[in-house]
C-alpha cells in the first residue's frame, strides 16, 4: 500500500483495479488513494463497474 500511495502507478499511466468481497473496504481504499492523488494536484476519476459498463455500451453504439 505504501508504494501505491506514492502515486507512481499514475506516473506510469497504469490503472488500478480494486477487487474484494462486499464490505471489505474497497471504496474506502479507492477514496483514500483519490485524496492522496488530489493532494499531489493530480486528476482522478472514480468509476463503479456498472457505470463503466454502461459507458462502454454507449461507446460501442
């Protein structure tokens, strides 16, 4: 987690996918990483899977 919190994955143009069981803290971790990136004046985007899939369906049309 310390390595991810350095925002190196953003500099390398890598995506981050967080998976886990319901209630395991995925959203909490995502928000904490977003806040860290925002504090470093980086742009962030948080997308839930259902919303992402809907956007991909629209893009195909």
